[in-house]
C-alpha cells in the first residue's frame, strides 16, 4: 500500500500530544435502518467499538458523524441512533445529517425538529446540476443559515463548476468540501480540471476542504503515498491552514486499506507544517466549524 518508511508519522503526532478531531465518521446498524448501497467489506454492521479498535493508536479526541446513505425517509431515525451511539462513545460530539432540502420552505418545521436534536451541526444532501438550480432547494439551503448549519458538499469533478456557482450564492454559509471533491486518482482523468476548480474553491473564505477519501479514489490494490502526493499538494496550496480538516472516512476507507494507513499518509504529509498549523488542521478548525 503506502511507501512510507522509517518512524511512523502518526507516532510523532502522539509525541507532540496534539489532539485529533476526525470530521468524517460513519457507523451503521442494518437492523435499525436500510442502506441500499452497502456491498463487499462494508456489508456488515459498524459500531463505536469497531472504530475504537481501528483508531486506538491515535489521540482522537472528538468525532463528527456524517450521514450514511440510509433510506432518505429514515434520516431522523439515523439522528436518534447516533445520539444513542454517542452514549457509548462520548467523543461523538456532532453530526452532519441528511435532510430533504429540496422541500424548501414547507420543510421548515422538520428542520426545526432536526436542529432540536442538539447533536446536528450540519447537513449533507447529494446534489445534481438540476437540483442546484431548483428554487425549492435553494430556499431549503437558505433555511440552513437561519439555523446556523453548515453544508457538507459531496461532489465529483464534473459538478465542480455548477457547485462553485452555487457556493458563491451563499457567502454567509460555511461549506465543507468532502473528500477533496472526489478526484479520479486511479485513472488521473480531469486532473487539470479538478486542480483549476480547487483553486477557485480555495479563494472563497467560506469554503473548507475536508482532506479525506483519497485512498479509495486511488487503485485500491496498489496505491502508494506518491500517487496521492499531487492531490495533497494542490489541496494544501489552494487552502490555508485555517480551512483544512482531517477526515478518516471510517469504515469506507476499508475498501482500499486500513484507517492507520490513511492516517500515516496524512500525518506524513503534514509533518512539514508548524505546530500552529497542525493544531489548526488537526482539531481547532473542526471544533470551530462544527461547534464541538
């Protein structure tokens, strides 16, 4: 997998005693909800104890749970389930929930109900070019601002142009770009397109980039840290240290490696940064953005 050698970079993180906030944790219980997309290594239940075992070598101080693609109508069930799991692991401090933003103003009461669950800090709703132009959807996004929610934006390179226009419409909202916009690291397709738009996103002060999901976009059987380096370089060039956060993407990361293998790549790359920059990226930015 990775080509990292010598003293593990994550061991230096432990020595420096800088806490880690993982901003992208998934867990699920197939007896409680339906997840149509699960397959392969992910087609089993994942609970806090599984994450605890996978991350036990790291000083993970807090986690942000991100919605897991259960059936849309089960979104409140997922929120209440996460609250129950936070009792098992109190480090789960916040949640990015699903919400049907396309229902617009008529869903205001439902959004109030969602926010009343204190743990919800943001929303993630998958988008298409058509949805980004929907009046009802845009009204739903405006409601997020009223309730102080952030938007986790999960897009692919072909959608970066329309998504950039969308983000510019809402300068008062904080947008968190998931998985560095999911570039095709394995095939290398549209690298220049992705790089150009990452620079554009990086110029917007209300956009944050979540450094996560890279190894699952590379060749799952033979990726190395060198394969990821051009993408890491562009992300860190486009965004300043106050607008980057770490995401482990557990357990989706298992499609291409272990949690610790991805953490090693991330901490090896950030080893060049100052202690202040590391503190921002490792925990302070996440604590500020997700209010945890």
